[in-house]
């Protein structure tokens, strides 16, 4: 068994933080878990561009007897996503050796940092709503969300030829979610319907009109008196979240870095010593960019 040294102990602590970091982040994401994530363990820097391939459109040819095939030359297009966001959350631990003995102490420090990163990712993804112009918005700003509006949004995606195999998501503001939860059939629990009773008991809508329904505090609003809430109905190909690795610090600079990567998601964890505070500093950071991949695969749901 190798001897325990300060070097391998420091590496072990950095790895321990990395193991706990990503699950904590993923648990606080809504949009980040629903969109198309493009991650590669290649080094990049702020300002780099990621080209995400888009499948080409093709047509069916009715070939007559004795005829020839209609050779098509589809052009593979790409959507460009700029890695323009380098976000970080840092914290210090005075006695870092306690992290090894008391894992719950690490989670106490990690949770606020992961929430901060998740909120930034959610805000950036939901801020893409003005770019979805292919489909006419469903609903009216300042008017309570209804079942009919959700139905109209699903119909818009169907007319946009979103494949039935593509799962559809509806991300609502807390107010819009509450409005929908009180609408028929969810609000009609008194009639004894299973759907209404289940929603009344646990508070979750879960699924409606072929949408998996979620709520987020970061759905964007515009205007004032009345405010327009820009809820979003979409399928995964509509939005891209591109993430790339950040380089590790130079050896000998007093910093140790580890990568936490899971399910097309990745971040860097850097541990360094801060002589001014006599504490160990941890920085959790990630480099990413967001963008629209397929405009027709999303529709605004106004309320």
C-alpha cells in the first residue's frame, strides 16, 4: 500500500470534491437536464465556437417502373454555439482534513456553490425565448394559462413535424404552473378523476397533452402591468448546451484540479491554498455556451 503523503492526500480531497460536485449540480437543473447537451473532453477557452451538426432534410421520390433514383445531395448544416460563459463558484474550508472524516460537511459547502451554477445555466437557457420565432406563440400575455393553450402549443409542435418519438417538455413559471394545476382536469379533484385527485394530493402535474411538465423560477418575464410570462414548450433538439473542458493549472503553482464529468456534462474543480485566510479554497467552474439548434422545435407559451 502506498504511503500517505500530503500530495496524495491533497489529490484525494480534490477527487472527493469532484465526485460530489456534479450530482449536486444535476439535481438542481431543470432546463439543463432537458436540452441537447454537447460535451467533449477537449480543452477550450472563452470565445471558442462549437459547431453542432443539424440533420439535413430529404424528400421521398416515387420511382416509376423502369425509372431511376433521384440522387439527392443533402447539405449537412451546423448550428454555432459560442462558448461565451465561464462561470464559477468559490468557497474556502479552514480545516480541509475534516472533509475526509465528515462527508456531510463537504455537502454543506458544496450545495450553495452548485445551486449558484445551476441558476446561471437555467437563466441562460430560458433567456433564449426571443429567438423562437418559427411558431406562433400560444396563449396571451397577462392571461391565466389554460388547458386549451397547452393543447395549442402541442398542436403547433405537431404541425412543425416534430417526430412522435421526440419527448416534448413544457417549462412553466411557478404562477403559470399554479394556474394550470387549478384548471380542468387537475382542479376537478372533487369529481373523483384519478388525474385530478393525484395532482391534488402530491401537487405535481407530471404530464399533460403529451408534454412532460416542469416548473422553474427562472422563466423570463417582460413588460409590466400586466406582465407577460414567456413559458416554453419544446423538444430536445430545439436548444443546445455546449460544454468544454477548461485546462488544469500549471504544475507547481500550488493548485490541484480534477474534472467532474457525467452524462454530457462536465466541470473543473480547483483546490488551492490561500495564505491570507489560512484556508483551502475550492473553485468549481465550467465553460459553456447556449444556443438555438432547431427553431421550429419550440413554441412560446404566453401567460
